[in-house]
């Protein structure tokens, strides 16, 4: 009889474990996702000569994992791990960093909001990027000079982010990041106020970063900036960087949309300070459900140097996940500054033109 009772108890425990495991399996989900872009670019002037090249331009090559687990009561555990790579070489976008784009975990509540911790985007990415010509036109060449405003990919280590619930289309975000001595990243603090309802999606962002570095020799071809010399491959070091700006998209009709960005950046060193700005506007025309024509450009300034960039693209979706595209981008500069479209080597003069055809696939 004792043996029968013991067997019954074991059966109950095993059954309970099976039920618990099944319940967890039913309320948890992990997704593997990513994107890969490849194509051919012609550049009329790179360091004085024309060039042909392959590599990513539309959307950064990436793969990642994101997941959620229902904890009950409208609360979920969430996480995301994402790595960037280059399709033309197969190498990591950041040497020695496995998850260089996202590496965070947190809690999401329908009533209390979302709290996440880890390596996350700068809040400027959250406001500027969805409304940027670089994103809407699937064209990395249309991002702003040197990415001083963090409108392109700018991850921040050791960060804590909170997003409020939505109130009639309004929500806010706050983010703080501790100093990272291993990478030289300084303290970061930022906030956004955003609105998304009906045809309008818009937001305001403010951030303040101590001790940020910029590879301005590589990004803009500068030999020096604000008294700092870049010989030997040295990077520019800012004591403090402040960013503020507005961005938004308005869908006029199901076929037409207008988007824009207006931002201001203040950069300080121990010796002096300067400013940068960007004023951007673009339009999207959905010719059919599968085909879109985009046109956009911006006028930007960096410490008195002027950058004017314009791009046009034809985006054709073969399916929900696969797109072919053709685009043209050109930039003009002032004050003897060599034109430098993002990801390209500086032109030997004030003009640079890039023509691109490619294939973008999401998985």
C-alpha cells in the first residue's frame, strides 16, 4: 500500500511538472529574425577616382533573437539580442562584440509601462530614425554628416530605459546610462515626448552625453577638428554633447506621406564649443501596394561647414519580405570641405554622387 501511495505522489509531481512546462511553453515565445542587403554601388569620386563596390546600404545586415514570457496580470518578461554583420565579407560589424546592436532584458506591463536594462539605442534613434530619409528610402547614404545627432545606429551601454503607457496617443521615454570605462563612453541621460495616432507620428528628444568619441577622420575625412589632430588615426573626443530635435511623419493619404527632422547639436571640449544642425524633408509616394517612389534631402552644418544631400529611390516589393531597389544620392559641400556620403571615402572635391541597385531581404 505504501508503495502505491508513493507511486501516486510521484505521478502527481510528474504530472504537475508537465502541466507547468506546457503552460510556460504556451505563454513564452522566442523569435529568430534578421535582414540582409546586397547590391552594387557606383561612386563618381572617392579620393579623386571613380569606384565600384558591394556591401550593405539599404538596411544594416543583422540577425537576432527577441522573446517574451507572459507572467500574468498583463506583465511580461522581454529580451532582445541582436548582432550586425557585413554581407559582402561575412564579418561582424563590430570586432570582438557579439551583440553589438542590442543586448537587453526587461519587464513590460500594460498598466505600468516598459522597463529595460542593457545595451540599447540612444533615444535620438527612437525619434529621428523612423522619420529619416535614410530609413524611409532604405538608403544609408542619406544619414547626416558624422552621425553627430545619433539619427543612425547609436547603441549605449549600461543603460536603463523606461517607457510610459500610452495616454490618448501620447507617451514618454526616459533613459540613463552609467559611464563605461571599457569603451570610453561617458554618462548619458535622455528623454522623449512622442505622439502617435491617426495619420501623425511625431516626437521631441533631448539628450546629454559626457565623454563621447567620434571617428571624424573616417566619417568625414577631417584631418583635425576643434583643435584636435587626427594623424595616426586618432578619434575626436568631446567632453560633452547635447542633442535636441523634432521629427515626424504625416500620412496625407494612403498613398502620400511627408516626413521631416529638425535638430541641433552642441559639442564641447575643454577648449571650445561648436554646433551642428540638420533640417530634413522627404516625401513618399506609393504608386501601387508593391511599389514606392521616395524623394528627400537635408541641409546640414558642422562647425560652419555646410552639407546639402539629396536622394531619390524606387522601391519595389517582390513580397512582404523581399525588395529590389534603385537609388541615386548626391552631396554638395562648402568651404573647401570634401563631400563624404556615409560609408564612403571622401571625395577630392565638394561633390559626390552614388548610384545603387540592390536586393533587401528580411527573415
